[in-house]
C-alpha cells in the first residue's frame, strides 16, 4: 500500500541515533506510566481501606447500639419488676402483721403474685406468658392445679393434674430442681395437653418449698432477665404460702379455743 511505502522510506532516511532516542523515550514513558499507575493503585487501595474501615465502624456502631438497646430494655424490665415486687412485699408484710389473717386473704395475695408475674416478663408483640402453682397430693401422687394467671382456663382448678412420676413438672418436684426448657417438646417427660388452646413451647419449673411447683409457660424462649425475675417471684410465692399456713394454724387455734370454752 502507498501509506506503508511512504512510512518505510521515511524510516530508512532517519539517522541511526533516532532509534536510540525513541528507545530512551519509550523506556521513560514506561517508567513514568508504571510510576503513575502504582500511585493510582495505592490511592484506590487507600480508598478501599477507608471504605472498609468506615463499614467496620458502622457495623461496630450498629452492634453497640443494639447492645445498648438491650441493656435499656433489661433495665426497664428490672425496674418495673422490682416496683411490682416491692408492692407485693408490702402486701405480705401487711398480711403478716394482721393477727386475724385468714386463708382467703393469703390466697388473694398469692393470686395477685401469680397475675403480676406474666406482666413483669418482657415479651415481643404477639408473645404471651402464663404461670401457675401446682400443689402435691400424696393420696393421688399428682400435682394439682391450685391457682394460675388470668390466661389459664377457669376449669383447671380442682381438675387439671400432673403425674408426679410421669411429667416434666413431676420431675421438678421429685428432684427438687429447677427445669428450664427452651423447647418443651424435646423433654422426654413432657406430655401434650390436648385441651390446651395455646401453643406454649418454652417452660420453667421451680420447686416451691416441699409443697409443689411454680410453672411458667412462654411462646418463645426466656431471656436471662426473665429467668432472674421468675426466681424472685418464686421466693415471694414461698413467703405467701408460709403466711397461708400460719393463717390456717391461727384459725385452728381459734377454733380449738372456742370449742374448749364451750
């Protein structure tokens, strides 16, 4: 082609030193290109590291915010629970100072404790908890439903029973130990109550003196704050039952005294 012939003629007429100069310029261009390319790569790397650092800081900030919210929720839960427990202790002290305390008054305080407990436990929307006290019956070898929170069926009293030898609650009573289950269906002693209307999945059982047990059911696993609060309420329930027995003893003494006078 004509263009190629012209280029070949021009190159043939160029002096020998031209090729040396062009080679030097080419080498300089390559060096400068490599230098600026290296600087560009370093700037890109710094930008990526900065972005990665910002992302890490953002993630850490999000984690700290979540932890702070959890701590605030726990603090609120403890605060409300301690306020409720303080009022319950005032009721127990008042009951203790009443020399004419009755069984019914003691039972009323126990019922109040049982109704307050589920409200003191944190729960998400749609979640619910319920609790009950079951007393042992040596004649039938069962734990009989004594009283429960408002979300238990009313017909449970004097009808619902747990077998001491063949139930999760019975094992709690027999071994005198706390049972904490995230998924009660995995417990070998658990038996489904076909009459139950709720799909309660988690369970905590706590022995109450040598009288029976406290059970707390939940749709979802308990957090540590809830576990601590339940244990505090269990102690309040124990004190209330001791008060109840004192009331029964006082009533018997009064009855025997009146019979002796007659």
